[in-house]
RNA sequence: GCUUCUAUAGCUCAGUAGGUAGAGCACUGCCAUGGUAAGGCAGGGGUCGCCAGUUCGAUUCUGGCUGGAAGCUCCA
């Protein structure tokens, strides 16, 4: 036996010849509290241990502190569970993990929590913290674990799924014991500042067919200032919400007479959208795309042919029946484009064929998920379908990725991730059933991405029903993870629509289809752009680029001349000739986020100049009118940010 | 769709323990002609989201519907 000394003075016994894993396991079992989390200089930090050659252990703090935070939040979640148990003895516990920021716990309880309940729970938690109850870890064989949790059906379900023969670990703090893998802090008193955030329903195991439980989200920190900072951050995110900015800047509106998920673009928002539409179409034309217009309605048989009907009909608006016709609003544009491809004989010399469209699609999004411009029921896609030979897949896919990267560069977007969205093999209903086809498509796509040197992660069950996708994911102000761009590989629809091209050998071959959307939908893209820029769009995209502000009415005439000259080079400009003080006009223009304000007084008239004020940097001094015209023209032409 | 919350002037929000409402901003008029984020005075504007029920009486209480919010499910 070797005695291993720990830095805190305690020791454990280890058998000679033990593997490092055995040692680590023993340490984490026996001394989890010490070995995985502790207090350093008053702050909770994660601790790591190193087994030295002489069998002594060195414990040191772990910098990234992520694991430390997790233990901190997870411990707080147990405190919350204990508080709920004290207040509602009949409660059944589900799970209570730590998340990116904070933690939640799901409870099965007679009635939903009210605000008063939450206040009581928070107070009870504070009591438990004050009691500073020691947290102890122990483990049991499966049968005893089940016996211990005999009143907790959800915990029993979890225990039953753990592998046979392994000891099951629990954490106990006073009168409360929870099934848990840890790690945890030493005692409840280590938690300092807590705040319950929101409560809502959540399905057991995230399955809508299961019972809905009551979830409480909460956060905790060792310092009051950290909690304050976090709440501040939440408040800032609220200010950045595209729905708030969209209202303030008159970008879009909704009306109950129009309906949920059906926003209307106001002149300001419509200007931004028009510029985005032109921007992306111009880029596509440069890259060899041809654009088409196709109807938003189609015969339902079109979607039966494509396979959308089987996989997608629940998300579509209901069929409109007439004498002998059944029409539907389209949820996507692929079938229309397939028919355009098939409208004439195609040669391998014609490929790749790139068909693009700014197309309106209609999806019956569930009422709980519609959200401003982010999730709507009528959307406009920046869609295109590339018809390629198998040999062209790689280069065409690479071209799309290049286009995505160049667009993100133009807008200066940095916080996005690439997701390789694969099917879930076990969910036969959701995906077209052809293992061979899926394996080819998925492995080919993975190969392409690896070759492109793209940093991506894989997600099972996120594919389209017809094939795997490369999605570009971003996080919204509210923290939703949503897709902007997407590029999808499809071997199915060419088969469904019997697409062909004549190859070099004079025989018919089947093309492959690449579906792609760069801005995704204009609606969602706008919502993202609004949140990224906080409504202060770069000059080239601003609904109003320049506001000319005469100080008094004697300068109105000259101001109109300035306006005329700017209009002549296509600048969106307005004179504010209202009878108001200059400070008032500036304040208003500033709140409207107009990039440039030109203050015009007698001095400017005399010098044939303008006094430039930028939205960003304030007063920039006087400038010759012609110099300003040059400056703003260049800024617009280069799409400067 | 599910759970909870929510709806008062164009906007942001007070308020009425059940007796038909108020502020600031915005809007209109007048005065002030003002040099880098709100000048002064006056005025107009609401069947208190919609439909039922309880009540002598409902904006207020109850139910339903519609819209909105958070989360879950689903998704560009």
C-alpha cells in the first residue's frame, strides 16, 4: 500500500501497481470535494491533481474555471431542489443540470410555481446556504440505489438506464439526497449570491409526448458584483433585441389583423431589405447564377412527387380545394426549380446550372415559436439550386462556402459556427429511407468540409429529409441558436423528378442537386443584422444616410442645395427644416442612427462647406461640401463598416 | 402545439380595494431664429385587445378568443 498525501493534509491508500486511472478514480471517489472543487482566495475554483513520481499529489487550480462554475451552479441546483422539497414535500425530481450560464431544475409538482412560490424558494435557498450543510458523496449498487429512490420515479428511470454492475453515486446534504455524478462544492455555505430567473414548462426528456414538468432557471455567483454584471448583461441583450430596435427605428411592424408570424416591413426596413436583395443577387450573378421567378402556389401533387408531402405536410398551410384542383402554399422552392431544370434536354456541357430565386415560402410555424423577424410564417428565401455532375460536387460546394465566407466578411460577422447536420438513423419517419444514399452523401460532405479545412461540429438529427447539410449557426440576442446560411447535398430529388443530363458518352446520367441559401431568409438575416449592429447599420445599408440640419430658416435654401448634390450621387438624404433648435434635431437624428448629420449655419454657407457630425464620433468639424460628397461616396461604394 | 405570464393614448408606463381613466414622449397651434443629444405656453387624442358571464353597475372579478412575452417541442 502506498500512502498518497494530499495538499490539504489528508491522505488516501493506493495499492501498488494501480494504474493512473485507478488512482484518479479513488481520489475522485474518496475526496471529490477536495479534489475537484475548492476555494482559493475567497473564490470558488476547480482543482486538478497531478500524481507525482514519488506518489505525492500536487493539487492546483484549474484556470479555465468552466468546470468550477459548473460545480458551483450544480451545487446551487441541489440547494434549489432541497428548498423546493422543504416547501413542497410531495415534489418529484427530474433533472437539474448546469448550463452555459447558470442552471435549471425540473420538478413534477401538483400545480405550476407562482411568483410568490419562487420568492419563497429563493428565501429557503438563502436559509440553506446560511445553514452551511456539508455535502457528502456516497455510492450504492443499483438495487440499493433504486430502493433509496423508491419515491422518485424519474430518478428510478435514470438509474435503470445506467450500466449494470457499476456503483451509482449520490450526493447528500442534510435531509436531501440526489442521484448525481458530481462534482459539487464542500458545503452549501460556499454558494453566496443567488437569483431565480424564469420558470416555465418543459417536457420530461424533451419529448412532447411526455409529461410537462415545471422548470426553474436560476444563476449564482460567489460575488455580488458578478451577479449584478450578469443581470446587466441580460438587460443589454433585451436592448439589442431586434423586435425592440425594429419598433424604435420603424423597420417593421405586426398587426393582429394580419396575423401571428406575418411582419410588415415599413419604409426603413424595406430599404435595408431591398439593398440586401440587390447585394446578394449581384454577387450571385457574378458567380454564374441565373435567377427565376416561380409562383408561391402549387398543386399538391408537386409535393407528393418531391416527397415533401410525406415528410413536411404538418408544417404546411392546409390545402385549398377548388373544383378539381388542390393547391398549397409552398414551404420551399426545390420542386419548382427541379421542373425548370427538366424543362429541356441538358448536356454535361451545360452543367453546373445554378438557378436562384428570392422566393416566398410559407410554413405553419407553431404559435409558440414565431418571433419577430427571426421565425415567421411567410419568409423570403435567398434560395438557389445547383445542378451538378458528381465530379463537380466538390468544387461547387467549395464555391458556395467561399460565397458564405465572403458575405460574412462583408458584414463583419464573427460569431458563427459551422454545423454538419446529419440524419438520425433511428428516426426513419423523419428522413427519406435509403441507407446507401445517406451514407454516400454524409461521408462525401464530411470529406469536402475536411478538405476545405473548415472548423465544424457534427449534429445528429438536424439534416433535411432528403440529405445532410452544412449549416451556419449563430446565437441571437435571446440566446436562440438559429441557422442563417445553409448548403445541402441532395441525391434524392433528382431521382424523384427523374432529372438527367446527357454525358460525354452520349448516355443519360443523373445530376446531383446542391440546395443553398446564403443570407438564409431575408427576414431572419435582417433580425440578425439588427442585433449585430444594434440598429446602427453601416452607411451603405442605412435607410437614411445623411440628415442635413439647418440651424435656422435662413439656411434652408443652402441645405436644399446640399441635399440635391448628395441625391445626385444616390445618397439617401433628408433636410430637417422644421422650426426646432439644432440640439433637438441632432438628438433626434442620433436616436434614428443616421450615420451623418450635416449642420448648416451661416459659416458653412460662407465657406461652401458643411459641418460634419458622425453618429459614431460626434462633431468632426467643417469640411468642403465636395470633399464630403467624395468621402461618403467612397464609404458607400466600399461598403465600409 | 404545450406550461406560465401578459394586453390601459401612436410609444413607454401609472391607476381604479367594481362607480367609464392619468403622466412623460410623440402629434397640432402659438411664441422664441436657436451652433452639436430635449426652449416655453396651450391644445387634440382612449367604448382600458375582442366576446360572453357574474353584478344595480365591469377597464377592474370569472371563462373563452386573439395578439404579445419566457421556456419546452419544432425549425431557415
